[in-house]
C-alpha cells in the first residue's frame, strides 16, 4: 500500500560543521554493529565521577545494564557542570500566562534553588533510593523538586497535575513515596484548579501514607494544612538559603525515576529509568537529533507529567547547556500567538510540541503566526501521535520552518524514529517520522510468525531487538515479570521488544506508523491501520480531527467506524448537510484506499475522547460502539466526549 501514497519531500538545509564527517547510514550502522565503541564515544558527552568499566552488560536479556561501573549524577550534568562556563546564563525560564508571572533562573540561581529543595527533602527524611511523588502544576518549583531528587539519589515519580484522587492514590500506592511535593492549586484558562483537596483525598484512599507533604502555596486557593504532615515550601526554604547539598554520585544503573505511560491502550505501566544511560542518551540526542547548542533556548510545550516533559523540558535541554522554557498556560491565551511571542522574546532555536496542540492552533487566526519574529527558530519537532499530512502541511506552511516528526514512547524516553539532522541533513517525508534512530535495532515483524519483513512496504509490528539502547526503560517498577510479559513476549518465537505499533518501511528506509497493533481493523480479511483511514478522512477540508475504530460485524468480521470533529461546526444540527458530508468523506476514502476501507458510518461529534496527554482513546470508542465496558478510563480528559458517542450509537453501532 505504501506505493500508493505520494509524499512530498522537503530537504533540510542546515548542516553542523563538526558532524558532517559521516553519513547517517554509517553512523547508524556503527551504533548497531560496533555498539560498545559507539556508546563509549557518546558517553564522553557527559561528566562521570568514575568512568564506566563495561559499556553494555546484556548477560541477562532482555535486562540491559548500561555503563556499568560508572558513577555519575543527573543533576550534576544538568546544572552543576555548567557553572564553570555559563553560571549567569538563563537555565530555567518560567512563564505563566495563568498567573502572569515570568521569572528567569540562571544556572547559578537554579543551582541554589535545587540545593535548597534538596536540603528540605533531606530534612524530611528523603535519602538515596527513596521515592518522592511530585504532583505539581507547571511551576519552577516542580523542576527544582525533580532535580533535587536526582541530586540526592532519590527517585521522583511525577504525576500529571490534575489527575483525580483515584489515579493519584494508585500511583501513591505503587511508588510508596516518603514525601509528596505538591501545591495549593494549578490553573487552567485563568481558573484555579485546587490540588490540595484531591491530594488529601488520594492520601486517604491510599494504603501507603507519605511521611510528609511539602506544599508550594501559590496563593491561588486557601489550603488547610494537616499538622505534623504538611509543610510549606516557603518556610522550609528559608531555613536553607545557604545550605549546600553536594551531588550524590550514584551507579549508572541507579534508577532516576518512575513514570507512567499515557494509558491509551489500558492500565498505565510504571516505567523505571536508569541514570547514566539516560544522561548519555539525552546528551547525544541534543546533538544528533535536536541540534541544540549550549547558550540557546529550547521550548517544549509539553507538561512535566509526561515523558516529553522529563526528557525535553527538564533534563535534555539542561544537560545540553541550553535554557529551557517551562510554560504554564494554554496555547490560546491571551491569544493564539503566545507561543510565537515567547519564541521571539527568548530567541528560541528548538521547539517541541504535539500534533494535538498544533490542531488547536489551526483553529486560530493565522495572522498570529506571522506577527512575531521567528528568525531564531530552526526546527519544530512534533511527537506523541501520528502527524497527519494536513496538520504537518499547515504548520510548516504557516511557520516556514522545517517540521520534524519524532516517534517514541514513554518506555524509550527518547526518539526511536526520526531524522537526525545533527548527523547529516536528511530529507523528511510527510507522513513518516523518518528512519530508525541510532542505537535502536528496529525491525518490522510478522505478528503471526515473528518472521522479519525485509522487503519495502510490508506491514508489520515495529519491534526493537535487544538490548534497548541507553535511556530506555530498565524494567516495570517493581515488576520484572510484567516487563517481560508485556513487552518481550508478544512476538512468537522471538525475544524482541514490541512497540505495539504497526508500520511499514519504504525502499529508502523511512517508516510510516499505521496505528496501534490493537487498532488494526480486519475487514473481510483485509488488514487496515486506523491511521490510514483517519488520514483519508481528514483530507476532507471540513474535517479537523477524526478517530476510526474497528467494530465487530457479523458479515465482514469488522467494519470501520469514523467519528469526526468538524472545522466548521455550524452544520452540526443540519442532518441533510451532515449526510452529504458523510457521502463526500466516504468517497474520499474509496479514492485513496479503496472501498474496503470505507467507514460504515462517519458520525460527527463536538470533541473526541482523549487521554490527558492528548491521545485518542480509540479502545474506549471501540468498546462503546460494541456495547462493551470501556475499561480503565482514569487518564481520560473529558468524559462528555465518550458519552456523546455512547448516546449516538446507543450501545451498538
Ligand atoms: P499506554 O502505553 O499506556 O497505552 P501510550 O502508548 O499512549 O499509552 P505513550 O508512551 O505516551 O503512551 O505514547 C507512545 C505511543 O504514542 C506510541 O507507541 C505510538 O502509538 C504513539 N506515538 C508517539 N509518537 C508518535 C508519532 N510520531 N507517530 C505516530 N504515533 C506516535
Ligand atoms: Mg504505549
């Protein structure tokens, strides 16, 4: 099917002087064939207290140990080591359009704040190996807390602010934190969202009780403090204005944090990450993938509750000596130009966002994009979900900048597929995140037999042969068996890591992600990715967004059902207009993929059910269409979206 697509190829023009020595193909091959030498070289990008003795210990597959014998510290690499050359340079730029605050912390100031936080955590009994749960809005103190944890060898477990008590309670039980760091409230669209009552309730529900709760009082809503347990950050901080807390040198394999996946396909999984491998992977990615240089500014619009926030708001940019913007607020407030205003003001060179956020901007006045001086910006990276061609084309046209799609997972911590322009300028193809990233031995496998698919344009499961490269998950937190059973046991006859995504690779080595393996639709023996159908549907000029799911059908096995959000919603009540539109959309699908892929129905909804991280909850839509229980919905953003679909299909499609 790949041959049927016509992709536009855009060439990136920038080249980094020092890395022009090797072609990307050579670079990649070396990372696989000469793995240890390759990663030993990358390991020089960070500071070690003791250099590693063994680059990769893969004696107990699939458990990989990277940089064994080495000792280092993430906080040292993100903060302390920059004091020598760039102490007065901005490190953390906190911007809140919710509270109208803006504060720039230099590396020297960040170093001081992190030490104060580390001293307070130590006072509260936190030591090496202990867990600290961070349930915070996007404020600077959240960054201090993360960095303070890794500074003293404690593990952080950041839980997205705004998760309800139930989800929070499960995570408290799983992490068993000694201390929880939180705040009175977050804020969204100018309205305070109280956190403290949710946290109190979560602690009440949880079997595990933290020894202490450290609270940042932003003055947004009143808080009641529980005597003996709750402490205020401002007061505790005052006790440690000049306290120095040295970095705890930990083994490269010492866990740095745990973090949950988005819960798109089921119950979220607790990913455990190491220290040395992660630091090396991020340092290397800043150079080879993001091409960000020390002294520049990186702006990721994600949230610290997600993996993008961990890797590319906090650790990656700081390890790379860049300033990082931590933005609290909507992309549309005070108006849809706010991101670009920040790019201009802070001379952002590298930007990272998600297609879902770009689609929000697409509905805004396009003039807002040309209002600001964006000359500093080199590239916009997007990740998290399929980047559909209309969205990619719109944003690249509007910005006139290269757009690079990154494909990766919470589990991997950094990109699996993309183009590495820091190694060699590489053309991008719309619809494809790019090629296999160095270090990842990516394979396409037949999900029935496990056989490797080596030909062009064959559909298979995207899998990674072990060892996973540095930076990827070590295991599922406290559950090695789940790590093995979930990720390494799904392909028959092979110990291989499954991404649970479905893809093809073209003759040039570019991959195209077709959807989740769970989302493959089997219509009368034809296997179709939901993504392919969604793209065809979304090519209609009045479709803003669409979810396609396979629904059980007595005759055909399964049929596709589409739920779409309109750009012009004014026709929503007009049955005749909607019917006409449905016909047009079906015709489009027939034309691009053939009649087998044509959705049985195209229904129009106000909004689609998504996770808090902005991912389509197709499995919930599918369950509702088939009249089944939609399962774990704890990470769902807006329950009314699913309700609307439920009402529409009445339990059956
Ligand atoms: P869970 O694993 O709990 O079901 P999740 O898979 O959505 O949730 P994440 O780790 O946040 O959790 O998301 C990773 C997934 O997102 C990938 O496996 C893939 O399905 C999708 N994804 C990420 N980036 C891209 C991309 N650039 N193109 C297509 N799909 C992407
Ligand atoms: Mg996943």
